[in-house]
């Protein structure tokens, strides 16, 4: 795949958290690119086929899906319909209508699930063992698209670890902490921070680093084997408690931390870590945004947002 200065890129989920960063980065790095960012009903096979045929993308970056563990659990059928069937609709449409198009699939490290219990850093050869509806639906699509590579689908499967940044929904842990602390700082809530389990250790990335991996695979001219699996992680783990402590330190607020049973997962794993050696080798990717900057930017975002709501 040659590097293209004016690529035609179809993005599903362009209006979402990651999608907005991806669109901005693509427009900045490839100002002559032609992007399709309209919402696509990916569960409608005919609509997907028409979009693929009419727009004729060089590459499709598939981000759309149910991405929150609790939301997926509460919407079981919808989650499977979107995350699995929607992804299959895209894969089939590309394979049948535009086989030269490269599909970039945003899977998830959560699909490894129980395999993290070994305590050994995972890589692309580690078996999938999802432990929740979200992870299972993403893993199923991941495997199905990988199988379609043997039929000729040009697909690259990314499995990113937790990624965050300014603008992420506060249903996720880092913005949930930042939002509460900013509200306390501005007198919008009592000095009590509601938390779930603080002991798990996770590998966090900045969303701006994650979208760079997608862009490199989509438009960077790299030769990537079809069906390739590329884990994305920093290689460093940090406890959820340490993240909370860092955000509190940024704000200087004094607050009581209180566990909320509604925020505690029924099944959790102590530590999730891996390596992204393959992504570095194949697309020359590695994270570049310091974690301290990620937290500072998230906290500033919530400070400004809450202040503007006054």
C-alpha cells in the first residue's frame, strides 16, 4: 500500500470520542484527504454496501460500536447487533464490493480478558478470553474479520489498551475522577469522590497516540500482512488509585474518597499489561504523549467545562 497524500478515508463512528480526534488529526496531517464522516447505520447491510460502493474509500477505519462495559451489559442484544453484525456488514461489503480497500478495525485489549490472569504481558499470540459482553462482542468481530482475511479481506486488527483524553465520556474512569474533582474545586459538589475498585492496575494510553496508530496503518504506506493483530499499549501499568491521587494533586482539593458499589465490576482482573513491539516494528508506532500531560489536559478540560456551565 503506497503512501497517499490525498487518501479517501471512510470513518465509522466519526462523531465519537476517538473519531473526533481521528478526523482532526487526518485533516491536519493529510489536508488533501477526502473523508467520509457521516453517520452510517452499520446494522443495515444494504446501507453499508451503498456507502462503500458510492464513496469508494482507499481505507475504512471502523470505530463505531458500543464501547462501555456497563452499557453493553445493559443492552445485550443491541451490543451484539452493533459490535458483531455491524462489523461483519462492513467487512463483507468491502470484500465483495471494494476488495482493494484496507479495513482498520478498532478491537480492544479487553478481549484478552482472563488471559491477563497469567500475569505475563500479552502479545498478539495470546488467546482471547473475554469476560464481559462488550469484550465478547468485540472479540467475536475481531476473530470473524481475521477469518475473512483468508478470503481476501485486507484487514488490520488493532487491540488498544485503555485510552483516554479530554472530551471522553465521564462513564469512563479517568474523566469520572477528573469531573468530580473539578466540581469539588468549584463548589459544585460536596468534597466526596465516588469510586469503584481502586486496586486494579491498567495500561493507559492517550487517545492522540491511538489515532496516530490508525492513521499510520491507513495512510502511512506500510506493508501490513492482512489479518495482522497489533496490540497498542505503553508497556507501563498504573493503579487506578494512583490516577486518582495524581488528579487530586493537580487540583489541590481535599476530599473524602468513598467506594460506590454501583461502580465496582462484578468481575475484574488485578493487572492488565502487554507490549506493542509488533506495532513498533510494522508501522513504526510508539506512544509519545506523556501521562502527566494526558491527566493535565483532561483535568483542564473538565475545569473549563464546569466553569462554562455556571
